[in-house]
């Protein structure tokens, strides 16, 4: 039976349904991008539980079934880690710098830690072991090995990759770091003090807000795009041309 839920209630309802944390921000995101409809009553926003259920069923169940159909029923779906939010997949230092092809820390933890399951029959590493990653990339393996009490050595042909990795695993002087950030912030403010770029950006954002509210209202615009009622690319190009008169 469908019921109207506030955003807060919807987050709790979805958390119970999925057995993973769903925040009010997650629900707001679904509304904003037209994944589910919103309903208004006495100034409050509501969503229907049936809309949420249909959305989550379309997102999660078919993925596992589809991949098992292609790769076989013995697929270890636990390695999809689809129960983790983006913030958990890029926790602490893992979001310091973008890096294409980076695997998530939970994948490293799965193979390095001492747990076992129906696929991982035995643990291969323990605290105090030395882990060698000859293609360390952005250092994900090194960080997780450190978290698990292991020593780690990383090698990479890219000096930039080595820099990213070292920044993530070295001990940092937090006081020095804060002072450096404060000095950079102060220097930037001084640099911008007598320039017009902030004033220009504020005016530009104001005009963009008008255009967005008029031609790209949220979530109505996204809903129409998902239903095929609007050709997003052609529509956006058309409205972009109308904005150029203001921007130029």
C-alpha cells in the first residue's frame, strides 16, 4: 500500500528496505533529478513509498540478475559493493585527487583482511605482513594495507602517481598544513580584492539561475527528459544560444 512520506521518513523507510544507509540528501537527490515524483502539501514535500520501491527495484535487482545471466550464477556479487555510498567508496584520503581506473578501498579490504566467506575460503594476509603493489597508481592498496596494520611498498612508473600515493600515506604536520592553507587563502583574497571577477561571477550566476528556473525547472525538466518528452541535447543547445546574448 502506497503512503506519502516526508523526506526524513522516506530516508528511514528506504534504509529499512535496502538494509543500508539512505540519507535525506539521497532522497532529495532523487527528487531533484526526476527519479521520483514529489508531492506538496501545506508547504511540505512528500514522496510515495511505491515510487521509491519501484526506483530501487529498477536499480538494484536487475543488475545482479543481468550480470549473473552473462557471467554465470557463481558470480560473487559481494564484490560489486553496491551497498556502499559514493562517500564511503571515496572515504577520507581516497577523495584527495581524481584518478581514472582507481578501484575502491572496499575491494582491497576484501582481499587483504582476515575474513572468509563462500568465495574467499581462507585469509592470505595478516597484521605485520609486507604487501607489494608494483603498479600502485593512486595508492589505494597502500592506504588500506596501512589501515589493516600491514606494511606496504608501492611502485609506479608515473612520478605523479607516486606523489599522490606518498601524500596519502605519509604522516602530515596538521598545524603546518592549516597555516599553509590559511596563507594561500589570504593571498588569494588579496589577489582578488581589486579585480572584478567575483562581481562578474555573482552576476553570471544570478542570470544563470533565472535561465535555469525558466527553462530547466527541477525536477520537472529531468522527468520530461527521462520520459522522452524532451530531447535534452537539442533543447539545451537552443536555450544556450538564447543565453549567449546575456553572457556576451
